[in-house]
């Protein structure tokens, strides 16, 4: 099974506001950079989109190490999602889960692989995180040029 390392990040100028997402993928000797943006979004949506876009590129089952500086993404997919699904995509206080369509998409992609979720401190000099951050900011800039 292929081993893939993915660093992801989201950015938003205003929250909500113009946002971008970025992902840097590495497998063996290969690497790929991804980025994109939306004119009106939130930081959390961009964090989720970065992971979704990266996982969407994988064509077969892989062992994946995902590094994110988003506690929202890591806690959501490793912990909170189990209760949300049990409660019909409702929170513990019976409110609809925010960004439910993105969570459902991420869940369906993640189960196709052996994923290990890692949190890294953002803006702390981790080379993969810094690269993903730069790609997310490139995504924000791409929205302004449309």
C-alpha cells in the first residue's frame, strides 16, 4: 500500500470573507501542490476543503499521514463525528452540525484509506505546515483575480 503524507491548511481574510485552502502531498519521490479559494467562506470550511481536495486525488487505498494545524478538523474527524452520526448529524445540544456536507464528504473519503491524523502548531516553523499555509494564501489570492 502506498504511503502518502499530506499537509493541509485553510486561510480566510475576514471570517466570513474571501478564503483559500492549500495542501502539499508527498509520496515516495513525488510531490504535488494544491490550492483553491472561495469568495465568501469561513476558515473552518477552508480547513476541511483542503483535506477533502487532497484525499480526493488518491486513486487507490493508501496509508495516509495528514498534518493539520486545525484542531477543528482533527477533533471533528477523530472524535466528534461519531456522536454526530449517532445523533443524525446533530450536536450534543441538538443543533445541526455546521458544515455537515463537508464533514460527510470528508468522512466518506477518509474511510477509504488508513489515515493517521496529526495536529501541528501553525506558524511555528514546521516546513510542511508553512508550505500548506503559503498554498492556502495563494488560494485566497486566486479568488481576488477572478
